[in-house]
């Protein structure tokens, strides 16, 4: 029946083909990384169209990111040719919900032109709510409430359905009421926050069966990628729609569930079969992405997780190159080593856009960005801003400029009310007017104005305090080491505290970034030199559109693939991240391990893991413990590369023992005991001699002596 001869089916293996052709009824494709899950979804859309089973706009496909949606759209067009009128509804849950919600906004008390609030707006609004209720925002910060409300929304709970115990936990029992008030305010403002996009669509469907029916009828076929990372509200949303025609196909991999901290429920995979009786479950086992050694390393690592559905994975590809583990002295040497490796690859003709650096925490990007700018190596940061363009970094730099370069009006405007000190638009307007009139910078205008009665007393006092701080901090330039001074400024201005009170996961990352900023500046002789450096770095934005190396977090790398993948920072505390361990214990550790699995399985031919044996924290060098995940990699498939600085595995085993006492509580778990025993065994096996990989000598050299030295790599 199909026009185009079903060429798109060529090359699929029998299981993939079955998954593509089983277009009627519920289908769950449960399969490991790189087995072609996304490819199956794309081909299914082409198949449905080619078979004439539905027209494009009768197909709904959900991707995890907007970028993935764009890619899928292009692929479908390529496979299916011109698809007639319209395109499939293809996008993230949020994008698709927004589209539906705008069409029926009035049914949930909004106008179709409703605005979508970002986090800042959300906080501002919650502060108003708290104030109106006379609740002390110092004790009960708006940010905590925002976090709590988001969590409720992710679980599909509107104010009426929040469990009493949870509602009681905030502001002496007022949590639920505040949530309700906040929702009311949103409606008055004709606004929705991010969580509302889904929750309100769900409500729309529940309260308006006719509307639900309309969409159930429309979407003849539904497809969902990265199903393991759907949260409850997304799940409920999906289930409602799919209960129309039952033609829903979800693809996922429980081993790649990495958004538990944001409310994702991997159990949705298990619920699928009970919610959709008769669902066809298809497993794909052949990996088409990676070579044998890479796959073996990924499989060996993830086998340490207990809560798994379990899957087989094999490749018909060659064994290829073994993933490498390289120990370096510190993060600077790590960036230098990776930069060097990339240049070598480029000289051999490898394209920059086939290389990615996947970090655990965004602060790690700083060192790579600076190194690449120095080398003139084209790069881009995916899924977020570049390090020095991050909001918290810009804020911190603005403070420094206000202190060191007080004529900087933009800097002043940026932070004069961040954190909030009651200085609004109108005061700023007054300063601007005076500044324009007298042709002086804002700060100078402010100095004059606080001596007059033109500004209201409360604002005047706030401004006076701020200016006094600026002067005091300025007087410390040259007196106090500039790194310390910066920390003092961020502390005393209340800026750091603003983020500390914020309970979202992003806030913790921002605090790490601020620390990294201080670390970066300590490499410069003084504040002026550092600020000068920043201007240069900011200007260095590569304008050319050519291929570039990608730098991104592991979380952002899901679903992507590259020929060469660098995985830096495999150290205890960083990866696995201490926060996950502290907050979620064993579950947190398993999620970190899945993240490592995601990282390794992004690589087609080369996976290169790095760890540094030292990190500079507050100007002091501290020895780090290499990640326990290194212990868990199957040794037969890993090549240990020794850096010229001699920091390879040697530091690894030894520092584990050296630090055992101080880490006793964290690692006093069965997991640690096992790791300890394994390390002991390996040490015994390899003896004190070389070659074992674990027992290499630790470098005694300090960071000053390694200046200018390059990393020697054994040929890979
Ligand atoms: P992930 O779990 O990482 O999202 P996935 O299961 O979605 O992976 P895909 O990205 O669809 O896997 O496929 C991985 C790679 O294998 C892609 O480059 C894809 O083009 C290729 N591939 C998939 N199936 C086949 C096949 N039958 N023949 C050749 N190449 C294939
Ligand atoms: Mg995929």
C-alpha cells in the first residue's frame, strides 16, 4: 500500500522491525543504550504515514528536549518524504501541553495569551503571597516554597490534593493554603509556571471530557522517547490521552533514568504493562553505537546497580579501542591533557563536532572553556550558558565591578537589588535622572541622592548601606587577597545566602560555580588582572559556524552520541556527587552510576575518563579520592594511561586508605566495604611493583613544578 516502497525499513533488525510494524495497540520497547530506540520511533512515524494509517497531525510524539524534537522532525521528513499537510505534534511534554493549553485556556481560567513565568517571576510572586499572609520570608523562604510546589505539581497534585502531612510541613501548616493562594494569583495575572503547563492540561482533560475526547480521537498514534524519565504528572497526562485508542508506543531504558531528583519515576515503566493490558513488550539487544570494549565497560559498571530490570547488550562491531582512564595532577592539567588529545585527533582528521566533554557539574566547564579559548579550539556549551555567562557568575562579577570599577552602570543596575533589599524601579529611575542631568555614573548619583530627601527613607537607608559596603570593600582591595575579598563580598552582600536558601538542585550548582569563580581568580595576581581577563574571555566567543567540540553536563547528553567522549572529574564527591549521596543514599548512588553509564554509552569509538588527584579548594590543595566507579570498571577492558606527572592510579588506592577515617561515615556502607576489599586484593595481586595499574607511585611534586609540562600518553 505504501508509496515509497518502505525503504525506510531496510537495515532494521527483526526486533526493531517488529517494534516499527506493531503500530496498533500499546507497545513498550525496553532496551539498553544505542540499540536504536529513538530510531525505531522515528521509523514508526514514517511507517504510519507511509501506510496511510494517520495523517501527520494525528500523530503525537514526545521527546525529552526541544533539540531532540527538531532532530526527529528532520529525520521523519527525510524518511517519509513530504508528509502532506501539517507535521506531527512533535515536542517535549511542556511544548505540547502549552499548545493544547493555549487553545482551551479559558476552560482553566486563563486567556490564550497567558504568559509562562520563569523561576525569578515565580519567586517574586511567592514573596508577595508570603507577605500578604504575614509569613516571615526569612524563616520560610519563598524559594523553598517554590521547590515544594514544583514537587507537588510534578506529582500531579493540585492544592486540594496535597497530603495534609506535607502541607503542614511548611509555615506551621500553611503550605497547602499558600499553594492555593499562589495558584489564584497566577490566574489573576493570566500566567502559568512551568509545572502548570502539565498540571493544568491534566485538569483541562479531567474536567472537560469533551475536550479530552477530542484529543483522544485526534491522536491516532502516540510515541514517547526516554520514557524512563517521565514523572507522575506526565504519566497521568499520557495515560489519559492513550486511553482513547490505546495506540501508544513508549521506548526507554531503566538504566538511563537520571532525573529522579526532579521527580522522574522509573516505576512508570513497570506500570505500563498493568495500565495497558496486552501491551507488547519488545526488547532490543544489539547495540549499534559503540565498539565492544566501550560496551563491556558500560555493562560492567551498571551491573553494580541492584535495582535493575536487567538487559542483555551485545555488539557485532569490532572490540575497538579500550576506554582509557587517565589520572592527572589537577583540573588544570586535566583541561590541558584533554585539549592536547583533541588537537591530536584533529590533526589526524577527526572533526571537532564528533568530540564531546561530558561533565558532572557545570563548574567543571570553566577550566575547559578557558583552555580552549587559549588554544583557539572551537567549542560550544550545550544545554546552558557558557561559564562566565551564567547568571550567578554575572552577578558576582557585577559586584566586583561595582567595587573595583565604580563607574560601571550596568554592573550597578544588575545587582543593586539582588538579593532583594527593597530597591525598586522607581528609585533606579531617580538615580538615572540625576545621573543623566549631572553626567555622573549611577553610583555617584546614589551617593548624592542619599544625602537628600528625594528618596523615601526606607530605600535611602538600603542604598546607604549598600554604598557603605562598596566603599568598605573597595578599601580592602590590595589589603586582602582578592579571592578572600570576593568571598567576603558575596557573603556580606547576602548574595551567597540567597542561593543557600534556595533548595532547588540548580541552586547547589550555582554555589559550586561561585566557588569555582573564586578558584579561577586566585590564579591571577590581582582583581584588576582578573577582570581584564574576563573581558577578553567574554569577547572570545567564536563566531564561525564550523564544527565545534561540545561541552555539556552528563544530564544534557542523554540520547546523543559522539565518536569521542571525554569524561573528566571522576573523583569521589564530584562523581558520584556528594549531594546525591547525602540526600538520597543508596538510591542516589545508583542514580549517579546510571549517569556514568549514560556518559560512557554516548561514545561510539573512544571513551576517555579522567580524574585529578588534587583539587584546589579555597586556595588550598586537597587530595581527592578517585571515584569508586573506576574500581567498578572491568579491568580487562580498560587501559590505564599514566600521565607524566605520575598521578595515575597510584594515588587512587593509597588515598582511599589514607582518607578512610575521615570518610568513614559516608563509606561505612556495604558498598564501601566491598570496594575496600577489592582494592586490597588488587593491591596484593599487583604487589608493590609496577604494571598492576593500581600501585604506581604517587607524584610528590607540587603544582608549581608541573607548570608547562605536557601529559605523555601511551599510544592509544
Ligand atoms: P539511547 O538509549 O542512547 O537513546 P537509542 O536506543 O535511542 O540510544 P539510537 O540513538 O536510536 O539508539 O541508535 C544508536 C545508533 O545506532 C544511531 O547512530 C543509529 O543510527 C544506529 N542504529 C540503530 N539501529 C540501526 C540499524 N538497524 N542499523 C544500523 N544502525 C543502526
Ligand atoms: Mg535514544
